[in-house]
C-alpha cells in the first residue's frame, strides 16, 4: 500500500507539472509576439504602462495623466503658499497594424518626450520679480511682487507625433500649467518645485507576461522539481 501510495503521489505531481507546463506553453503560444508599449511617468510618483497587442491592431491605448494641485514649498502639505496646478491630459498611442501580409520588420521607438515644469516662489530679485513659471519649449512667465495676488497660465497645445515606420503615432491632448501667486511677506514662502513628465512609446516590443501566466509557469516548474526529487 505504501508503494502504491507513493507511486500515485508521484504520478499526480508529475501529471500536474506536465499539465501546467502545457497550459503555460499554450498561453505563450496564443500570446501575441509583438506589442506596442506606452509609458507615462513623472518625478512626483505617477507611472503607468499600457501595451497594445498585435491581435488588437489596428487600434490604440490611452493613459490619462492625473491633474495635480501642488503647494510649491510644501507639496502634499497644508501650509498655504504659492500653488502650481497641472491640468489632466491624455496620451494616446495609435498603431496601424501589420498590413504587409508577411512578417513585420522591427520599428524604431519614439525618442522620449520630456516635459519639465518648474515653479519658483519668492525670488525677490532687484527687478521686483517674485515668482516664475517655466515649461519645456515655452517662454518663462514671471510675476512681479507688486502684482500679487495673481495667477499666470501657460497653455500646452495638443500635438501628434508619428513614429516607427510612420504608421504609428503618439498624441498628447492639450493641457494647462497654472501658477497662483499669493500676496505675502517677501521671502515668506521662498522655494521651488519641479515636475518632469516623461512619455515613452515603442513599437514591436516584446509583450509583458501576465501575472497569471507567470504563476502557471512557477507551479509547473515546482511540480516538475518535486517529481524529480521523489
């Protein structure tokens, strides 16, 4: 009976390992071998990645960058100072798909798009400038101490950038960056705040395995190892 029980247990583990490995292999075989990937992140903690599988092409994926309202000298705090606001905007990756009827050649990734936003509070320069707002690709906007309280806005126009073989494109919707300068004692809230937003898009990248697929692989390998030990 002990021998029979041992044989049955060993057979069960062996069968389980084989089944799980076959399921894993089937899922990987059914998975698309090509994926377009979109990633949006910033230096204040936001990060999101979306991928478009070949079976979904032609198609698109989108990421919504969340609106931010930031206390310049105390981000996330309750102390009242000058305020930097970034409106929400959407980044969309559109793929034309493979229309050649044959294997699709690798396509070049889009160079990273970097948008750096900096707000400086209470500079107190000889010219009387108190606060300054700068955004990559746009002229800086300054606020005079005598003009406070005041808010200034830098509008960021929507844009679309082709990449890869020219059939894929990245679109960034319009958004605004707003600096609200409060009237206070000179130097009362001196400081600065920078948020760097980075957008990456690549075409024909390797797909990211799903967690469930990786779990199946782990269980399958575990079954195979235990079978060998027994």
